[in-house]
């Protein structure tokens, strides 16, 4: 926890002894700029706006999931987290400090004043934030959090935190469903930048948190008996369409905004994407149906015959999302046109010509370089140049100054439900949830299109919404979604479509899924460990031909295939990363003894980032490693 040391300041005694007839005394305990008490609703807007911190941590999760490459925080691309800095640990600060006591005060004051709606919103926010944080960092300080006077803070293990998260979500629902006779006027609606004070949507949100929380447990041996039905019940009461999506509205305004932070973290004004973060080659392979075929004897990609400069490698026989036969109806997924960047059509002349759009070319970078195996990754704005307001205006799609922050979507939750049905052997039900999830993400993707101007180069999306919707309907009816034979439907379809739906705003949740399936490492024990899935020199992963491999085409940097075959930092001892270290200027500076006592790997160990979290173990967490 971040330490706050109170210092008492003594006023000079002479001030107290002044002989004066004045009856108006200066009240040194009251400061209009820092009041000791404010009404609960005044906390709400500031608490919600802290969720931009999630996007800060996608600087780590994006490279860890292979959604992004980076030339900035390259250690995350290499699955290593350094001890001596706070990069990638913004959620710790967000939950414990930025929201922190502000959220606690809002909840407690609202309960004391019987303001049940506000109390319910507070608990829903608390459940969401702690769920995100524990999946990212693992063990947390729960019981000792916000306890005054402590000089050290004990950690709680993840199974305890998971129970607390769901309890807070259910408490949120309980309060939100209670009769509330308060006349709030605009006190809540005017300060709630997620749902505008709509209780029914906050109830759905709380159930969504429960779904998200339980979905991370789908690979546990007792999931079907201990958690699945609770998830199904919660999903039935959560989001049903994109109208329910949790999105955080922001002011935007570009350079004219009162504060730069009023703009989206990915907008051109703040320049956080610029060129230091870019689409990874794996993302391009998935979105364009070019996951390559490998020679399992050598690990090399098999060259195209005849030679094709854009598709230099043979695509795998079975693609999950789409294929390269883009001119065939239903084979082209238009989400590639908004989620990825392309340098094609630089003057936006063909943004309403679907056959030209289908021929746009996409390139992805390596882990820590814009130079990928077949070309140069452009910026997310679509240029081989650093993104800027001069070149790209206010940006495009979710990479735009005034784009909302996306917290949770209907599509995501439907894929969670589909995975649960799959685990229960209910394949037909899983297929229906899967199709509904794809449909919702196509609609979601269309909602944020901001096309450029024909003949101009000032930025924007390179597809119009009407053209996107037509292509989306064709794709939905095509062979990869509704036309997919039930016999061919697999867990890979669910999880890879979910990965696409989460791209890239939901990288934090995509990383949860990749870790619970242990990155498709080929191991024989209960979970990967030294000499059973990896060693200092390599990670052995399942081949794409293995029906048990979930993420087709996904290979870690030390894997046995071409354009990988590198080693991790020696501190990792061969293991991929399973968690991000807690914030340095909090735990490693002020709470080191408690951190050191964590098991099975000490929080101060060189390989703590490789400690598997409880949610990813098939059973209980071991106490030794």
C-alpha cells in the first residue's frame, strides 16, 4: 500500500496568547479547497474517470498477449517485469489511491444516509476494480487495506479476494434493488459518466462482473460443479445487447481541452500510441486469415507456391476467424478495417468501395520492433510515421481523442457464456451464444467508426459505417459464423473470436484467458514447470494441428517455430510471465517484508512475475515451488 504519513504541525504558542478583542476566529481545521467532508455523489465522477488507468496497463498487457508490439516497454514484450519502476502497475495506484478512500467514503456515507442507489453503484465499481487488479497482480492487500495506523500490510491470497469480489457485486445488486426514496435530481445522473445513474444497467453491470470473475476459473477441475451454474445465472441477468455496454464517456477536445487527460489515452493529442505501440504480427494473421502452416520437423513456415510477396507463407489449412478468399461472400471480416491500421488508400478515395477495402494490406510488427516477418507495422492511425494531430486529426475508431473508454461489452460476456456451455458439454447452447457474441462485436465495432474525408489525408477510418454493416452481415451469415457446421465448431472458435472482440481495449481480460490455458504450452503435469513445457532455452508449445490447442497460430517468443526461437530473461528460468509485479514505490519501498513472505514464489524473488495465480491452477495453489 502507498504509505501516507501524517505530520502534526504546532502553531506558535504566541498566536494562542495574543490579547485581542476580535470574536471572529480563523478555523484552521476547515479548508474550502480540501474539505474534511463532501457529499457522497461528489466522489462519483472522479472515481469513474480513474478507469483510464486500465489503458495505461495495456502498455503491458498488449505486448504480453501479442495484440501489440512495442519499442517502449519492451520488457513486457519479453515477458519480464523489472522491479525498479512502476510502468505497467497503474491499476495498483488506481485502486488503492486514486479510487481508494474516495470510494470507501462514498460507499460508507451513502449507506449511513440510506442512499441505496449510490451505495450500490459504489459496490459495483469496487467489485469491478478489484476483480481487474487481482487477475493482473495476483495476491493483494485486502483485509488490511485502508486500516489506519498500520506500518505494514498483510497480503491475502487470490481465492479470498475472488470471494470478496463476488460478495461486493451481490451487495451492489442488493442495494440497487432496494426502494430508494431519495430525490437525487441530477446529483447521480450528472456525475455518472458510465450509465447516467440508470439503476437497471448498473445491476446488469454487477452481474457482468460476476460473469467475468467466474470465467477466469473455467480451466479449474471443479469449475463445472462449483462455479458454472452461478456464471450461467449471472449471465442471464447481465448484458443482452450493446445498449448495456459499460463505457466511460470523456470530454475530449484535443489541444483545446482544459487538461490533456480529458482526451482518450489512445487519441492523437496524448500521443501514447504514436509509433511506439503497434499491431503485432499475430494480430494481423488472425484478422486476415493468414495464420501460417509450419513444418513440424524444422519449425519453419512453409513458403507459398507460387511465390506471393504479400502472402509469402502458406496459410494453415484451417483458419478460425476468416481466410484470404476475401472476394467470396462471407469470407472477409470487416473488423480488420477498424481494429488494425493500414497504409493502403492514404487519401481515403475508396472508403466506400468494399472490393477495394477488401484488398487493403495489413502488416504486423515483431515483439519489440515495427519490422515484422513480411513488412513494417504502421501506426494504429494507418501511417508509417509517428501518429500526430497534424497527420491524423483527432484519430479514428477507439484510437481517438473523444472515444470512450470501454470497460465491458455484451459480446465479451456472451463468449464467457459460450465457453461455460462448452465446458459443460452443451455444444449447441455454446454455439448459439458464440454466434450472438460475434454479432454483438460486429455491431460494437461499427458504432465507433469515424470515416475520413475523400481526397484528404487528415485521418479517420478507411471504411464507412454503411459499407462496414453490409460486409458484417455477409460475414455473420458466412462460413465462419452462422454457416459454420456444428461438427466443426470448437473451443478455439469461442476463445479466438473473444480475443478479436477484446482487441485491443480488453487486452487485460485476453491475458487472463491466455494464462488460464497456459499459453497452449505442451506439458504433461498439472501445469507447466521447468523441464515440463519449458527450460532455460525454449518453450514447447502445442502445434496448431493439435485439437487441444486453443489459440491457433499463437507462439511465445522462445517457441520452436520460425521468427521465434529466442530466450527469455534468465530471471524467468524459462517460464512465461503470469503476473505483473505490484507497484514498486508502494510495496518494494514500504511493504517489502509482507511481499517477501508470499508463496509459492516470494514477491521479492527474481522470477516472481512467473508465479502462476490461483485462477490458473487446476486445483489449489501450492505452498512451495
